[in-house]
C-alpha cells in the first residue's frame, strides 16, 4: 500500500467515524462492483423516519490544499459513476428505501492538526 | 445570507449601462459559473478571479458559486468586470463587508497575482455612471487621473485586490496607492508656421480656416508645401474648452487603456495614410463598432494627404459626419454613435504627374487622365469644403530661406483666438460655437447680412455657386470679418471669401494685407 492509498484509507476511517458521530450507521465499506468502481461508504441516515435514508458516500482525502480543496477533485464523470454504482448496490441488496442520496465527504489531513471535514449532501442535484 | 451584489458598467460605444454583479454561494460540489451573456474575455474572468483571490492569501468558496450579471439580456464584453466579480464573491463569502458595495461602481482587470490592471473606457463609463446618480467608484490606481476628471465623483484607486479588500472593510489606514506622476502634455508638435517660407495667401487661408473651423482643400504640384502648411494647422488652433477636452479624452480612453493622464489641452490631429481601411477611418469592428480616425480627430483636425489616392468609397463615407458631426455605426449586436466633429483638410496633386496647371512646368498627363484624377474626390465632398486653395510654387529666391521674419504660429494663434472669442460672444447660449457650424436659418434670419450680398446673388444666378455654397461663402466672410475685428462682414470680406471658395487669386486688398 503506497502513501496515497494509505492516506485514502485513513480518510475513509475518519469519515466513517464522523458519520457514526452524526448518529448514522455504516452499512458497508469499500463495496466493489466488478470493473465499475467502488463505493467508499454505504450508510443509513436515521431521518427521515421511518426507515431513514440510504446514503452513498464518496470520500476524498487530501494532505494539503496544494491541489485545491478535496471536493474539487470530484468531477462530473465521478458523480455519474457513483449514480451507476448506487443502482448496482440497490439491485444486489434487498430492501426498500424511501430516500436514496449521494453525499461527498472531503477530508483534509494535515500533520499535527485535527482533520478538516467538509460534508456536501446530495451532490447529484 | 450568502448572496452579495456589486456594481460595474457595460460600455457600448460611448453609452454606459450600470451592470449589477450578483454572486450566490450555494450547496453542491465546488464549481463556479458565470451567467448573463458574457463574452470570452469575461468568461475567462472566473479563472483570473480565482487565481487572484488565492494569490491574495484567501480561499475561493468551496461550493457552487453562481455569478450573474444583470440586465442578463445586455451583451457584456471585456475584462473590466474582474474586480467587481471578485468583490461580489468575497462579499457573499463574508470576507469583505457588503455594506460599502452599495452605490459603488468597480472597474478593473485582475492579474493572476492579484494586481489590478488598467482598462479601456474608464472616463466615459464614469461620466455616464455619474449621470445615473452614482457618486463613488473604484478604479485601477494607474487610472486615477483619468477618473479624477469626472467632477463630483469620489474615486478610490486600488493597485491590488488586497487594496480593495482593505477599502471595503473600512480599513482605518488604507494603503496609499500612489498614482503615477503626471506625464507632461505632449508638446504640440514641434512644427511652427514660421517653417513655411512665403505662401502668404495660403497662410492667410489657413488662418481663416482656423478662425472659423472651416474645411480646407489645398491642391498644387508636389513640393510646394501643401503638407507642410496643412500639418501646421493644429499649431494655430485655440486650446480645447473643458467640455471639448472631456469629449476628446472620452474617445481616446475607449481606444487604449490608461492613455489619459490629464485633460488634453491641444486639439487632436489625425493624418491617416491613404491605404487606411474603411473601418479604421470611420470606425468599425465585429459585434460592437470601435471609433475610427474621424472620431480620433473629433474637435481637431483630420488631414488626408494625397486625397485622390484614398478609395472613393472611404472619402464618400465622410459626407455624413461632415454634416452631422457624428457617425452612427451599426453592427450585429447593436448600433453606436461616436462624435466626429472634425475639421477636414485635404491635400492633392492636380493630376497623376502633379504638374497640371502649374506655370512654367510641363505636365505629361492626357486631359482624360487629369479629369479622372480630379474626379476621385467626389462633388458632394468638394461642395462641403469652404476654402479651396491652389498653391503654385513660391517665386521667392532661396536667400529668402535665411531671411527669417516669417510669422510664428503663436502670433497667428493669438489672432485666431481673438476671432474665436468674437464668435463665442456672438453665439453665446447657442449650440454652436464657430462660424462653420452656424445653421443656414440662423445665418439668414438672425445675423446681419454682409454688405455687397448682391455679388453672391449674381454668382448663384449664374450657376457658379450652389445655395449651400453661397451659405458657406457667407460663413467664411464672417470668419474674415472676425479676424479683421469687424462686427459685420464688408463687401471686401465677402469678395475674399468668394475667392477662397472658388480657389481663385484673392482680390488686391487681402493679397497685400500681410506685407
């Protein structure tokens, strides 16, 4: 695992903890669907009740602002892929969801500082 | 609230519209869009603003930034919105206070390093903004003097984006952005009328033309001093009045950013080469036309040397501005009106070889060639010219070159200025200031008719003169009378004017008047 992947894992770990801190439950992590790609985190947001919302989370981690903010790295093409992956996940997992949403979480990890989390909800709008 | 507004100006020709720049920061993945009919230079503004904000050490909002320029249907062009866009975004982002952005117009282009660069048209834009009740403006520091010409406008110069942020946050010690030292007025061409030896009649014709702002046509063989004489006209014209100078500065401000360092004093002079394109002569360009040489010469002199070499179409396009003093240019996006009240001076050879009708020279051109050459300047243009002079070679010996004693421009300019004073007293409160611009109705009804007017009537009835031509003779007669400090043209003045009009030798008295 190289430094970049390591940072990515670390960022996903931080994001998962952050979601649990919000009161959400993480259903699955790093779900792969063949060559299409990977969903970083699948989570359930308790509201709106009943049943809550299914949230597909894309986590972007950066170790500095040199290449822009983490969320700037999420392109239109990436959002399209996430939509496709969300469909695939729903097809493979039984159950009904009143709300399905895609969120983006940016994690800025800088040595000696608290990680900086930016959470942008419903990025497909 | 994450919405903020700033104001800038859209300049279409000389007319300005206040443009409101709205910036809204909303949820979503980071991206920035500009809406409201921007052109390419304006769309690139987004990237310049982002870089400038980053170079200033601030963060561009990491969300959806929508920038709207209203009225959205008005096409907007240029780079001068940069500073306003940056201000609106920073205010929406709460980095600067939006309070001071009310009723403040912002003009300036941003460099990637956050410096503010000069833009075109600051003067006409601010004049229009002031008329629309806006009294505060932010301009590039290098254009402080230009903006300062607008009376009543409070102008804040900024050299960088950081300056603007300090200003908007009411920083108690705003950075002093020194305006560049005032450039000295480029000394009115080093030429002087005393460079011209002899040619007393022609010099006097030039003086009359200067006094009443009459159009002038010199023809004669090569080397007799047509160009020399014509290029001295600006040196004997009076200084511009303040309102004229503002008009001149406004046009020149449109042509080049940061060209104006103060109010121009001397009338402009434009002498385009005869290969000039039509668009460069009268103004033109894609989408929105830009001013041409006729507007560059507004309130000054447009000198067309070797006039028959100009394309006939170009010359004929001068007809409308010669009449109305402005030019209307329609292009795909809109039509614009530029002022073009210039004094036309033409110089021409009488034939392709140049020696037709010159005593003592032999012309090798066929009569047809001479006629064709002369016909290149159309009748309607010639009819609009008040003073025609055929210059023949001076009979002075070369020793006269060292004799000196020719009148200098300043002496002649003093007489011209006196004649202009008489005119401005006579035309006080009227929309025209010089004899050449007096409309026919006023000339006939409100001013005393010159003595010996029957002379003109005879010329008209014999068909030597058109009615418009007769009016022009009367106007020139007034200018001659003004130079002679007479309250009303005498018969002699009228005779001299008639001779100037037809390009004939002058009657005795005026020939001898100047030694």
